[in-house]
C-alpha cells in the first residue's frame, strides 16, 4: 500500500516564546489546530507528532486527537535522528514535514504539495513551498534514509531538510512569502490572533 505520512515537528522550550505550541488560538491550542488541519488531508494515511522535550502534555494531546507520537527523544541538536526514529520509514513512500508553529497553515498547501510531489517525484527528491508560516516540505522515505546516513554538519542534523537542499534534487517555490506568519514571538502571536479574528477562523 502506498503510504503518505505527515510529521508535525513540535517543541516546548522555545527561547523566544516558551510553550508556544500550547498557546490558545480560538477554541484550541496552536498544536491542536495544526493536527486537525493535517488530519483533514485526503491524501495522507497517517499523522505523527515528534517532540524532543515533551513533558507529557504533548502525549495527552496526541492521545485525545488520535494521532501518533514518536517516543524517541534525541538531543534537540539532532532533530534529523528524531525524524528517522519516528517510525519505520522503509515502508513509507512519502514524508510530509510541517511544523507546530504554523497555525495558519491551510490544508490546500498540504494536499497541493503532495499532489505536485507525487506527480513530479521522478524529477526531484525534495519539495518545499517556501512560505514562512505555511511551510510544507515533502520527500520520500528513501530520501530521508539517505539524509540520515549522510548528513554530518551540525545544521544538517538540527534542521531536517538542509542536507536535501544542499545535495539532492530540490524543487523550491520562489520567491518566499515576504511576511512571516510563523509563531516565534509574542508579537507574532498577537498578529496571528488578529488575522484569525479577521478571517473568522478562530473556531478550528
């Protein structure tokens, strides 16, 4: 069976905005909002959360939302290892990486990216939509295996897709969106809440 797995990368101890993925946005937290968006994909078979510093809170959320949680807890300097040990990728054809600090990510970005990747995967190994705040990165299980085995530089271990961008066939949408909509600071949070209210999307 052809498998498409969405992996949501989360962490709690962000230095600029601790516990940011647990902040409320409308009726749910940032992380719950993203999980529900990912679960809405018509092309993905499974959703997994990876979090190197879970204190039990993320596990509770995953249980309630009925999604998987990787039990592997590597150093935060080696997020690539966390991705690799999240499951047996040998049986997975396509991996979709999204981050838990992008509460405005739309489902269309995920499914459009998956469709584009599957249609063109003979031409490239890695897809990135290059939208800060709606980031979607897609690659095959084979590409992840090669990256895990060959990536050596510290930034390649901390940032899952850096090795792919540097060494493999990449398709990166250009140019990037100018305004950042990811959640990194209190000002970002205030801006995201304002956008959600203006779009009447706080009930997700």
